[in-house]
C-alpha cells in the first residue's frame, strides 16, 4: 500500500515513516507540509492512502480533504491531529476521513487502522 504524508513536523514525519515502514507492504511515497503542495503531490503520486494533519504550514487539512474528495475520492484519508475536538472529528468525517486520530494518544492506532485497510 502506498502512503502519502501531509505533516509539517519533520520529527513526526520521521516517526510516521518508521511506524508505517514497519508494516509489511507499506511504503511512503511522498510528503508535503502545506495544503496546495499536498494536493498537487498527492494527485501526481496517486497513493492508496494519505495521513493528514489538520494544521499545516499553509492552508489546512480540510482544504486537502475537499480537493481529494472531488479529484480522487478513492484515496483513503486518515487524519492525525493535535486538535481532536468533536467538531473537527465530525467535519473530517463529513469530508470522507476513513479514520481520525489524536497525535498524543492514538499514534499507534493509526498504524493498526492502515494495516487493517491494507489487509
């Protein structure tokens, strides 16, 4: 399964690459730190799934989700955020997020959810 990371923290990107790289059959095919760059790179790379932060260097994850819903609706989107409020969770769900995870409490659950989707 090909995964694209949209995360502006280099440390977190590195942790995500290690987490996902440990899952058989997973490969990270790219990353971006801003919304517009992410949209362009995701549409070019055509990954199976995207791990998406909501707060980015430029724009936000909701902008990315809206664009993907219109242009590439089959790509699975998993939100990983420091802002796991219920309104954010509902909005992500309404935009088609396959999963919504709190960075501080559910990091490992993200890997399990992606592995389950790949199985």
